[in-house]
C-alpha cells in the first residue's frame, strides 16, 4: 500500500516581506523559494522504526516496509547529507526533513 503523506514547505521571511512586499527580497510565496521541506508520512500499523527502510536522495524519497511502499520525486532539491528523520510511535508517523 502507498502511505498517506504530506509535503510542507518553509521559508524564512520577515514582517517586511509579508506586509510591505519589499521587492529586493525576491521571495516567491510558493515552493520555488522554500528553504526547508518536511515530509510527514503516516504509517498505521507500524510499531517500530526498525521496520522501515528509508532512502532520501537529492530529488526523490523512497520508503519501504513489509506493508508500505512510497517512491516520490521531491518538488525541490534537498541536501541528503543534512536531513534527518524522526519517528513518532504514538501517531505512527515518520517526519523527514
């Protein structure tokens, strides 16, 4: 099965960016200028992170377990060496950022 997942984008902006629209900043409110990305993957029935095999590369993410398979391209390039993953056993959710 393909697990449910959500990709969240984050930018560092100031109040001047948000309210004054300072033109020299050149930040697009979309994902083009995202500075951080977090992928939250819901994995109901998974009890331990050791059941998961995760591979994150610059342009894609692969996750597999006995029950789930997820292969997806990322909307922006990431630095796979700087990322981290956190397992929330209570919510059965893996956060990759």
